[in-house]
C-alpha cells in the first residue's frame, strides 16, 4: 500500500480549519474537507491547545514577498543595489540590509528571506505566570484543590485589589495550561480542570438539547412566583438526578439564591425511593429555607404530590425539553461530575462522602456571587431568618 504524502496546509486552509473548529465541527468532518484523517487536523489544533493563534500581519513599511522576489530576479540580472532600490522605490540601505542579512548577494533567496523575516518579527510576550513563580505556585495549589481558573482569578482580585502583580486573568491560566510552550504550569495540572481536557474545545460542540419526562399533572414552571424566577428570596431549590453505571444515582439539589449545594444518596431511580430520600433531606433544613422545588419531568418525580403532602413544599415541573429552566442545577451537575465522572458506580459512595463533596463545592468562590462562597451566602440567609 502506497503511503500518502504529508500535506502542508496553506494559510487559507488553516484559517478555514480554525473557523470550522470554532463553529463546533468535529475533527473528522474538518479532515474530510482536505481528504485527510482527523489526526492531520488534530496535530495543528493541538499545537496551540485548541486556542486559535492570532493572524499574522505585515507592517506597511516592511518588504513584501513580491518585492523580495523582485530583488532575487534583479540580483540574477546582476543589477546593483542602488538600481534595485530605484526599481522598487526603496532606500538603497533597506535593500542592502535585506540582502546582507539573508546570505549576501550570491546566496539570496526570496522565499527563505521572507520566512526568516516572519520568524524575526515574532515578539512573544512572556507569560505572567512564568515571571512570577510565587503566583504560579499559588495557582497550581488552587487548581489541585479543584478551583476553576475563573474562581482563582476572581478570588485573587478580591484579596489583592491594589496589587496587580498578584492578579492574573482566568484566560491566562487556561492558555498556560493548554499551551505548554509557556512552561509555567505543568501539563499534569490539566487533569485538575473539571473537564480534564487537554485542549480547548468549541463551546458549540458541546451544546445539548436534552429533556426528560412524561408527567402530565402537577404545577408547571409558569405557575412559579416571579420572586423565585428573579432569585429575590432564599429557600427555592432546583433538583435532578445524575446517573452512574449499574443504575446508580445521586440526587442533586441547588438553592437558587445562594447556589448552595446538597447531595442526596438514593438507592435507585424509582419514584418511591427518590421521593422518600427527598422528604428525609427536606426535614433537615429550616422551614423558611425550603419553600419550593423545581424539577424536570423525569419518572423519578412522578410521586411529587407525596413529597408536597409530607413537607408542604410545592414542586414545579419544567417544560418538556427545557433543561435551561433549571440552569443552576444543570451547571452544578457539571461541577459535580468532576468528583463523580460519568460511567462510574455512584452506589459505592456513602452519604458522608456526598456531604463532603457538597461542602467542597459550597466553600469554593463563585463568580455569580461576586466571588463569595455559597456557604457564606447560605449561612447569612439562615441567620437572617432566625
């Protein structure tokens, strides 16, 4: 079998590649545009960690490739430096420097000279984490504590508002993790990210449009008070189940006002089991801190009326195929997956373990709370209701 020759992508092809990648097109589909395997495209995307490099541009005063080709032809025709300069309407010193720095009069080649000019024009800015080792160590330590780059950046701004040297943007942290040539953070720290990705993916490639449910009765989300929608008062919760292998589940609950998280161990997804666990959990909280529950239309909440009867807490059901109506819970489920990955057996975890994970989430600063922690916000609400 004849081996295919390696393809060298042009600037236009690379631009098309990045455009499709940012739109969420898969690597396989992009590779088909060039009649290549996905590894050919992945190699280029991975070079910069999935972050599109800035487009190169040439200053107006610099020599162009066309002018360099004219210089090469003129040298072959034995024209003098001054004659070449007059022909291109350039200064003789400009032509002289160009020729001398690229091999001299006898070895000048236009393509090689142009490539060398692009290389010399690079002015890579030193990464802030590479110049500030103390800051890099702090960021690495917080990443190991499962803080997100955005949480780290926001917390630093809050703790050091007047010290720019000890502040760093979340984008800088991501780029330093994904672009390993920066050399400030070890590659192993990529595993500390919630997604555990080795390069940045397009946000359009991971959009989901899921929804569950066949429940026809019950209160709809349109009947929920406006104060709940605007998160004006505490005590209104969103809930869902996350699934593991072997039909194992965990019930997740998020308070809308403070983003406080509770995890509840359930033996299975049967509605009787789930409702019983939710009732037991609800009785642990002050009455004023549990005023309503919003859930999707999954079968596990079919007996929602039993929950309301036992706790006096109304259950509002989302519209079919509308997971964004429980946005806080959907986002929290993604955070929880950092501790309980998909495909693992969730039944092996005790309630103590679940409570420990919930505590970690509640003690992490949140951007939506101006980098306060959910625990601080929730405890303040509890204190105000006493």
